[in-house]
C-alpha cells in the first residue's frame, strides 16, 4: 500500500514539474513573440523624415548593423546563418530607430543647437582674445 501511495505521489510530483516547465516555456515564448511583434512594429514606424535623410539612415543602419553582427559572431566563433539573420534584424531595427530618433531630435531643435554652438564659439573667441591682450599687457 505504501508503494502505491509513493508511486502516485511521484506521478503527481512529475506532472506538477512538467506542467510548471511547460507553463514557463509558454510564458517565455509569449514574451519572445511580444518582442518580435514590437520589433516589427518599430521597424514599420514612420518618423516623418525627409526621403533623403531616410536613405542616409538606411545606408548607415546597414553598415553599422552588418559590421556589428560580424564583430559579434566573429568574437563568438559561431556562424549560423539563421541566427545571424535574426540578430541582424534585431540590431538593424534598433540602430535604425535610434538613428531616426536622433535625426528627428536634431531636426526639431536645430535652431537651439545652432545658437548654443554659436554662443560657445563666441565666448571662446572672446576669452582667447581677452587672454592674449592681457597676457601681452603684462609682458610689456
């Protein structure tokens, strides 16, 4: 009788472990699918940039992503084309979005950026000229 109870208890424990593992894998798969859907949505996002800028971003994204994926897989010594395609998609999507966001920020704030750089330049020139004039007056 004790052997039957322990066998039934072992089967129950095994079933609980298996269902726990399966539910964990399903949850992990669900999170992975949400990441994939988010990446597809991100890759299709239109940020309203000019066509010339978008072409430049695409070329820069291709170059950076291709180089980064090559560096990663060369360092790992692992060259599987299916994995590399997926990693390239993820990296290129994130780099493309980041570059687009930076360009969009620059386009929106170009006047502030220009006047800030111009102000720093003017202050630097005035400081250098003042320093040279004072330094020359001290030597004489």
